[in-house]
């Protein structure tokens, strides 16, 4: 299938505005006499607020309001940015108050100040007197589930959010019939999103008494609902506006600050209040990626076939539920349609600890599980003396596979071709021969890792999207989409889709980036790599409706059946002869101004997408390991993707660059470090938290094997989160190939690598070889 606009390297519609600094973000909007909000945070990881005195703070000149838990509704609410469910058993856990009377991590919000400026607000915070009853705290998931562990939430005295798991096939039979059972334990660290734009919002009460919130969020419609729940207000009395967003990666798929900024404005008699987190506050009181400890028992046949996989997963969720067990379940589900196991038993345990809250982050549990599983498969292949590529290829599922739990169908599958392409790009066989018998301090190796990923959340959650198109008098269109642009380029792709369907050049599609819950069509938000797949369906539906209305107008004018007409580059033509009938502008003007036939051409529609598409891919990496320092340098890295038809190669390559970069940091340097005695985060800034810099980042290469996906409106599947899933295990497996040591815990920073090299004795062997 060929397209005129879809699949082309169209420049980002918002590109010029963003690179020139003209784009408007939340902090670029102001109201007259804007007040400043600040938050008093607990210095203790676990403590009851016995008494709180705000008298001195309230007396300070310039202070408009001071609020504590006593001043707010005692309504517990869930912060996770999931669609609402009419089924109470399918809702997120309500365990959060806007301001708390019991601190559950260092940095928990205890009180808030509204003042005329930032300095006065900071001074007022210091005048609030709090009496705490300090309680024992827990940082490790293993300690949280021990008998007599301190109770973090009274509703869950064992500190367990959930142990719900899944099982397919007969695991006992596969374990019994196995030639060998392989065991492995793998651990991932807690990391932060570190998006460029911090969490920021402001709020005021309008002349009609409605709360207006302007926020940097991925989920404006969900923000409206959760603010309403937290404040005990009618949802229709809340309006949320989302300007440009400076990155989110899942951290803004949680309602973090909006209920509090609305409460601040209400406390200040409806005056506008801005509440912007510092970078340090973003580290401690937004969301993190879950740390996981994953144990495998894997049954393998004599000829190297994977039979059964028994998984235990201990998940550190931090102090509040947020996305909670949903991430743990996602970790155990996204890899299922990848390898042809007879049976999989998945037993996750998600627990509360006194750490910052874990939530959604790019990949939603898949990077943790992929690191563990793909590392484990390399360990098995190494022990069986089988090439790791051939081992995986021999165990892949086939096209037509139906997931036994979700019933999602694999309708397109070119992962084997992706594997072959990556192998060729990195020159796998040549480098394997070259690095076979290395000596010296610096040694090189190659590694790879595969992944599978979904396009949205069906059948677990609601997948609905809305779009509105209005044709202007010149034949151009305004396109409003409920799905949020948060920097990934989705608005550009939606513009391409609309242009393709109607027969317009892309510069005649005007996409409205700002979202306003009063006027923007309903959509649950930007997450789960759903945008192009789910919202793409409704954009096509709306655009085809507009196209049909145009051709109906033209048909009535010329007498030809509309099936005989087409729209090509803004011209209505007779398809068989290629004869021009009229211009699109002629039809648009008639629709507005013809005294008899006037009926402006619009479409306002929604789609409930009740299917999914499974995307695949592979990462190949070449590394050099310095056995004297423990430093790992990534020399080459390739991501090869099976994401159906690529809508815009330039944007797709950008997604790979960003996703792989996050994967590099996850593998090699990033981790949040906590003081065990106090629970305080030790590296809450971008100096001490070791993000990969441009100097650390190799050239990131990408390739795409395109095959039309029948479930996609244009043959497309997901890509955005997929890019960050498999780099970490590919790098780990390349290190294993280089020095023969498997690192089962990330990050593989120089200190941890050197310690394990030293423990293995390899560093001393290198010294002997150099004598």
C-alpha cells in the first residue's frame, strides 16, 4: 500500500516554534497578581504528625494562606493516570491525601503556603511548627514483608499492595519433563525520568466559580476527574488546560501537583496561584521507575527448546500506590507473545516501602523484565554452548500466535528479519571471531536482546479517543485531537494522517496543540504507546467523514456518483478520466456561504478501539570493558524495529535516539541512592544523579523492517516506549561476551563492575598477561 503523505519525512509541525523558543509552555502563561505556592516536606521517612502550628507563618506579611490536612477534605484518592472504570474492582488504589497527617517518605507533603512571592513563601515554611512522632522506616522490599515490619498503610498491615499474578499452561509438567532447569536472579535500580521541564501548574477560580488549572500534564481529562475526586467537587466544575509539554515519559501520567495547586487557589479566595517544583522536589515527590528483583526457574529441553518459565518478582512501589501493581502485571505480560513457552507462571509481589513513589515510566515494567529475561536467556545459551541469536530464533513465536490470557493476536511478525538485519549491521560473526581470544586490559564483545510491546492497553483498560475536524473557507482544516502531544511528535503524524485521507498537503492541516478539557475531544491521554495506533483510528475516521462530505457536495454539483470522484492535492477530480471538476476551496466556500446548500463541513467523532497490535524489535551492542577501571564504553548500538508501517521516519529515528539514550543510562549509570539510616535521597540533583551526557553517548543507529499491520488504521504499530526496553540487556550481554562475567544487577557502573571483576580474579589475570 502506497501513501502520499503518511510515511514521508514531514518536518514537525511545532518544530520551528520550539527551536526558536516561541512555543508556550505552562510557565510562559501568567495571570495578574499571581501568587506563589510552596510546600513543607517531612524530614522523616516515616512519622505521624502529632501537632502542627501555622500561627507564625500566617502572621507573616505577604502570606495569603497556609493549609494543612486539617483544612482539606479527608478524601483518599488515587493519583494514577488510568481511565476511570465503572467497575470498583478495576480502579486504582485510593491511598493518598492532598496533604498528609502521616509522612511515609522523606519529602512527603505536610503543609502548603501561598504568598505574594517566593522568598516570603520560603520564609513562611520555616515558621510552621510541626511535632512529629518518628516511626521505624523500611527501604527494602524484602524488609517490608517481614513479620513485625512497620506498617506503612493501616489498610494493608502486611505492606503488600497485591500478589495477583497469572499462569498459562502446566508449569509443573514442563519442570518435570525438562532436560535441565536454569535458575537466575536479576535486579534493577530505582531511577528518575529527568524530563527537561519540571512539574509545574497554576490555578485560579473563574468568574463562574469554576476551578481552572493550567498544567504540564500528559492526561488533562484524567487530571480533571482526579482533582474533582480529591476535592469532593463536581468534575464539570473543573477545567484543565495543557499547553506545550517539555517531556513527561510517564511521570506526568500521574496527577502529582494539580489537586494541591487547586486547593491553594481555593484557600487564597480563588486568586491565581503558581506551584512549580524544583528539580530536587521532582526527584523526591513525583514518580520513579520501580526497582524489581526477578527470579527465574526455566525449563529447557535437550535440544534447546524453552518449555516452562516460573517467575517471582518482588516490586518496590515506594510509599503510595500510584500505578501500583499495574506496572508489575505489565512487566509479566508484555514479553508473553515473544517466545514460545509451553507454560509461564508469574508470581509478582508489589510492596509499600518508605521511599519516593514509583509509577509509570517509559516501558511500564517492560525494561525491568526485559533486562532480566534477556540476560537469563544469554546465560542459558552460554551454558548450553548455543549461539544466543540462534537460541532465540529457534524459540520465537510465529505469526498468528494468540496470547492465551489477553487473546491479542499477532497479525504481523518480522522479528526474525529484524534479528538478521541487526546481526548484519553490527557485523556479528566478524566481531565474534575477532574477539574470541582476547588478552590485555581492554576487551570487547557484542550482545543482543529482543523485546515485544503492545500498542495501547486493550483488553486491560478502556481505549477511546476523540477527534474534531473543521474545514476552513480555503479548504484547509483545523484538527483537534484528544490525544496529547508531549514532545513525541504525535501531532505531526496525526496531521499527516488527516492530510492523507482528505487529499491535502500537510501545510493545509492546522493541528491545535493546546488542550482544554472544555473544548478538546475526550481522550484518556498520552501513555502506553497508544497514540498513533489508538488515536490514529479516530483521526482516520474523522478525516474520512470530512472527505465523504466534500465528495457528496461535489457529487450533488456535477451529477457524478461520489464513488467516481477523488480529492487529489486540493482538487476534486473524476477518477477514471483524471478530469478536474473543481477545487476543494470551491466546495468549502459553498459549504459556508451558499444560500441554499450552506452546511459547513465538520466531523466530531470518537472511537473505542477494541484490539491491539504487538510490536517487536531487537538491540545489538558492541562494548569495550576496561578490566582495570570497570569502565564500560558502548562503541556501537543498533535498534531494529518491527513497528508496522512507519508514519514518519525522521520522527521515528528521533524516538529511537531518545529511547536508546534512556536505556544507556539505565544500563550504565543511573540510580537513586538513599541513606539507609534516614531514608533521605542522597543524589537529588542533576550533578550527583548520573545521567548520560552527550560525551557518554555513542552514535545511536536505527533500522525498521516494515510490514503492514492489519489492525492499524495505516498499518502501524507502537514505537515510542519500545525503543528503551532492550538496550540494557543487550549491553549487559555484550559485557558478558567481552569478559565472561554476567552482571545481574544494573546499573553496571565502574565501581560495581570493577568490584565484580576483582572478585572473579580477572583483573589479576590481566596483570599477569601484561608482565
